[in-house]
């Protein structure tokens, strides 16, 4: 595939660190597909980010390939987009080191994800967890990315990537494109079904708090039935009704209906009926993805073939940017 100079560039990624959830799907992956018609798209499985928290090695390998299968099953076309694994392109780690030297300790200390994750992993607050946002900035800046389609929880990291790019450009002249976050209106933050004040997360210990993309129909319906709501009985989008607001958002994402339409549809009906409808809409919405996933994941050589071709393509693009950066900061070029 040829990247066109006239099109804007998109970069995004998901960590293969757990079972991907409908949060990952509605906040990010679902929106990637449309962009590939009009943009140059790179979609990465960011395995190097995943090891900031301990991973089982065999499981990480399995999930890395599984995440690629989810991308393709969600409609990302290997003929149109570059899908690759982060650790296959060494320039990500190389640029991250340089960017670490242009990122302030204070900036990294303010990252809310770092604060949350270090609270959760108090015995393993490693340097990688702290400098993770500079690796993410490297991912984005390596490809001259214009837009980064993510959920709202990643906005702060994309803003840091902007600040780093601007700082570098100010010192060395125009080098990086300054990227913008691209966040959906509906689905920007899907909340936990067990605690609707918290983000739905693939690493949550309570499996009833999230819907995994590969959950069976029965499991999906059962989890929605148990979803925490409130003591009111009326399906309406309002302040203080976090659980219902979240279910309405999910229903809206899968059916395309507005909040007003949903309120009218469930006027005079109870929460039980509404929860069942949300479960069914979600299961119906995920069914085609699950079918495609099941076919793809059994074809390991097909998936590995995509990764190997695409890593070369991504590495070629990344190397050009890295050489430019090395020249600007004053690294001596090696004689050919
Ligand atoms: P990760 O793996 O936590 O999540 C992947 C994507 O899913 C979105 N997301 C959500 N959206 C809505 N509601 C939720 N509950 C929810 N949970 C997750 C995230 O916003 C994200 O878009 N640091 C990133 C991965 C990354 C990256 C990048 C992304 C590394 N390098 C470069 C973009 C560009 C992360 O941990 O995402």
C-alpha cells in the first residue's frame, strides 16, 4: 500500500494487556475503520507499553496476535492500513529515549494514568510506568501523525505529545507534526458496570465490571442484568444517574439512537426491560466481529504474514523520522 502525501496521517494503538472491552471498541477501535478511507492509517499493537505492568510472556504473545485479529475483525483492512507490533519497529524505543531528554519530570508526575496505575501497583512503580507517555509520544511523532483517535482517558497523553513536539520544534526548527487527539462524541468514556464512577477497564479484577469483546451472548446479557444503576425507575439521561447514563451511551453506540429516542423508547418501561435491550443490542453488535475473529485467530500464518510485511513498511517510515531527529540533536552519522 502507498501512503499519499495529500492525506493526513492517523496513528493509534491498544495494549495487549487483557481482554479487550467494549470500552476499547467504542472509544477507539470502532472509529478507526472509517478513517482508513480518507487518511493514511497506522494501527499498532503496543506490546512495549504492556510490560510496564507484569505480564505472563506466553499470554502476552497470544494476546498480541489476538489484538491484531480484533483489529481486522473490526473492519481494519490490511490492504488500506498499516497494522503492526510496536516491538517489531525499534525506532519507537530509540525515539522514546531522545524524547525522554525533552520531557520534564514534573510533566510526567502530573499524568493521571501514572498516578492511578502506581496506586494499583504499589509494589512495582517502575521507571517504565513513569516514562510511558514519552514512548507514546514517540509512537505518535515518528509518523508525522496529524490525528490520534483515542478514548478521553488518553487525551492527557496526546496533549503531552503535543507539548514535547512543540518544545523540540522550538529548539531545532520544524521537525514533528503537532498531533491532535480525535475523540468520539458518544463512547469517549465507557464506565464500569459494577462501579459507574470508574472507567471500564480490561485490567479490572471484577470480570462483571466489563464486557469483553469476545464474551458470549449469554454472558453479555447476564452482565448487563447485574449492572449497577440507581433507585429511580425511569430511563432518562440525567445528572446523578451514572449507571443509566452509561447504559444509554452503550445502547446509543450500538443502535445509533439518540438519548431522546432512547428515553421515548423506554418511556413507562422498567430498568429490567432496558438492561435486556442493551444486552441484546451489544451482543448483536459484537456478533459479526466475533465470527470474523474466530476465523482469523485460527489462521496464525495469515496474521504473522501481515505483521511481517507491515513492520518493514512502518520501520521504513519511522527510520526516516528518526534519522532526522538524530541529525538535529547532533548525533554523528555512521559512515556507510
Ligand atoms: P489502552 O490499551 O488502555 O486503550 C486502548 C484504547 O481504548 C480507549 N479506551 C476507552 N475508551 C472509552 N471508554 C473506556 N472505558 C476505555 N478504555 C480504553 C483508550 O482511550 C485507547 O484509545 N496508551 C494507550 C495505548 C497507546 C497509544 C499510543 C494510543 C500507546 N501508544 C499512541 C494512541 C497513540 C493505552 O494504554 O490504551
